[in-house]
C-alpha cells in the first residue's frame, strides 16, 4: 500500500499533500496510539481539529 501512495505523490501533485501524524488516547485503556494520514495542505488544520 505504501508503494501506491508514494507512486501517486510522485506524479507532480506531491507538494500539495502532507503526511500528518496525530496521537490519540484510547478511552478504554488510556494508552496512546498514532493515527497517520496523507491529507491535502488545505485540510491539515481540519485533521487536527476533529476528534
């Protein structure tokens, strides 16, 4: 799957996207996990604002 993402980002539109990583706390155990996504630069703040 990573190869598809890398290949699609190399077609000239890669500078318009950013890989974002958010730390999320589990309500059951209290442990933290990380959520990664590749989002458009305009949507970065929206990604971090939603829970």
